[in-house]
C-alpha cells in the first residue's frame, strides 16, 4: 500500500489528540451496526437466503391492510386494485437498482444517495425524509397494536401506545444479529395467521368474492376512474421509501461469486423490490376484509386490521380463540416491523447528525429519539387522518427514490456521466451535487403544491405522477447541463490498492486507521492529508477541523 504525496510534511509518529477521533462507542460495531459506513466482509457471514428472510420479515406490518381498506372503501374495489397495481409497478422498477447497489457495494441507502446525485451533505435532506418515514410508520403500527391490546385486554389506547413503543427497545439494540433471528423465527407463524383466514373465507363462502369485486365505494360509481386510481396510488406510493429499510438488511449480503450467483440474485430481487409483491397482496386483502366486515362494524372500524382479522377468525374458529389469535397476529406483526423502523430510523438520524455536527453520539441515542417522535404521533391520534399524512408524504418519497434510481440507471449506465461505483467518503464527494438536489427539490416542491390544490383541483390527484415524472426528467437533464462534474471532488483516494477484488466485490484487504487505531477494509478508508497514513470514513466524518480531509483535485 502507498499513499499519494502529502501536501504537508508527514509525521507518522504523531498520534492525533482524542478530540479528533470518534467516541469510543463508535468502534463497538456490534452495537453501532456500521451506522455510517461500508459493511465489511468480515461481518457479513449470513447466507443470501437468511438476509432475504430477515429483510422480508420487516414488511410484516399491518398498515398495508389499513391502507388498502381506506382506498377500497372510498373509491371502490376496481379503483383500489388498479391503484395498488400501478403503485407496485413503480415501486418495483425504482427499487431494483437501489437493492442491487446495496447488495453489491454493501452500503445503505443514504450512502448510495450521496454518490448518486446528492453529494456528501446534500443527502442529509433525504436522510431526514427517510427518518421521518420510519417514525410515521412506527406510529402507525404502534397505533394498530394499541387497538389490538384495547380489544384483547381492555388497555386504554395511551397505555397501548407506550407499551408498543417500549417493547422494541431491547430487540433493536443489537442490530442485524438479533433482528435476523427474530425475523426468521416469527415469519412462519405470521404467514399462517395472515393467509389462513383469507383462504378459509374464499373456500367456504365464494359469495364474499363477488361482493368484494362489485363493491363501489363511498365515492365511486363502480367503474374505473383515473383520478380515483391516482389518488389511491398516491397513498400506496408513500410506501416507496420502504426500499430504504430493505436496503438496511441487503447491505449485509455476502459477496457475489460464481458459486452463489443464483441464490444471490434471487435474494436481492425477492428481498429488494420483491417486497412490494407481498405488500400489494396485503393491500388487496385489506380491501377484501374491509368489505367483508363493513356491514357489521361500520366504515370507521373496517379499516382497523384488528377488526378485520377478528371478523375473519370469527367465521372459522371457536369464539374463545378469536380475540387471542387476532391479538397475537397484531403483536407479532408490530414487533417484526417496528424493530425495523426503530433500527433504520436510528441509522438515518445518526448519519445526518454526525455529518452536520461532526460528532458521533452513538446509534442508541437516536433509537430513543425516533421512538419519542413516534409516540408523540400516536398520542396525537395520527391513525384517524392516516391517508392524508401518507398522501402528502408520498410526494417527497417518490421524488427522492425516483431521482436516485434514475441517476443509477440513466446517468451511470446510459449517459455514463455519473461514476458507476458509488463513493460515500468525505473528501471524495462534493458537499452538494446539483443533479440530485435540484431534481428532488423541484419534483417534491411542485408535487406538494399540486397535492394542496395550489395549481387547481383538477391537477390535485396527479401530484404523485408529477413527482415521478419531474424527477425522471430533471435528473438526467441536470447531469447533462453540469456535465457530471459535481459527482466526484477527486478521482483518487490516495491508496494504490484497488477498491474491488477480481470478482468485482469490495476488497477485504485490511488497513489500520491512524486516528482510532482500528482495522478497516479497503473501501472504508482514504489517505490522510496530514500524515503518511490512512484514515477510516467515520474518523473523516468526525474530523471537526477538516485537517485530515484530502483536498479537491486541481481544476
């Protein structure tokens, strides 16, 4: 290994003062779970199928049933199914390149975003949006669990909110190691409880299918209406940011080799964009169950998953078993998804905070902060205005994901204006890249204006389409206008050893960071500007003086 000539006199014997290194807990990666950095090969010991099962366990949320029910009861079954299908196609297409990059280069969505059009600080915008996604959906799932606890045990909702929040803390502390076991063990029980009632109702009472398919909705006329489909799709597309949580698991995929190629690709597709297949099915089931119980419980309660499954279980088993099983299903689902929400949210908040402040407080601080935000939303009864929150949020989420996906597909592979291998290290990237920031800001800003009727009532249903199309057009346009010059601040990190091995996987070669004195794999390091040594990406992130950061390449 060698480093490029230093611009200041090298002094390899100098040990930087403690204030230049991250706090000690940052090196305990068992707890921190590689919060701000590349996930090293030495840690990625799971098989592709274990990673995929863990990732898919995170989509066990009950919100899909409520989202589908809300759309179906408002717009009718035909419009709801069309909206669900449209959203699923968009989510699959945009999620595929993100899942591939996470699994191939072993970095999370924020690190991908940095090198895919946003820049080192520019992606703070999208990290905050993703963190917001995690606590919004944590609050939604916590509300559903509280409804189950109220029905099953008579607990007041406020206490159910507290219980659903606090119970995930022990599980999320140890990151991927604990979550992989939890998701693998609970998935079979969850699938049985979710699918069993549906199959029973269809088999024993075929008339329920006809009632479901012909339901017109409170605002529908029985036909397919473009505005209704787009309004429904907008709500479904609020889930587009779920790919970020899938990526938080996919970054732990093992290296792709000739021996595991088929299993590797299967796991990436299944656990990456493939999550939306199961998600869309759950939304359709939500419409079915809501229509099934509508006459008995009324429209307000028909969107509550606990009521939906209580009604389904009542038709197939003794009454004494109905409530316990419904509560078990809701609790398992809530735990499976909310450990993921708390985990992913902590990563996103920590990432943003550390870059902006150059301080690393540890991931657990933001686990608690994220849970506090979620609990506040639950106590404010966010469930009662769910679709309004999701419809607004979807505009920002769509703009972000479409921008990054377009940069990967078009700017990297077609126009070749964006470097194919994503970089995330401070000093290698410009602070802000106008390609992604401008495209995202314009797409989200205009679509939000449309959503709130600023451009007229006629255009309001088309805000999700506007978010996607504006991001799709502006991302390559900005790359062409800027000639791709704002992607990389410099083209070499000062280390001669290659970043990738002969199979194209991130290199596993180890080097010691001269600041924290820990060993890291090659992709996580860069040459130090001050010393004839290397420095890890986290120490670069927490370098408050910027003395270790390599200078920009000469113009």
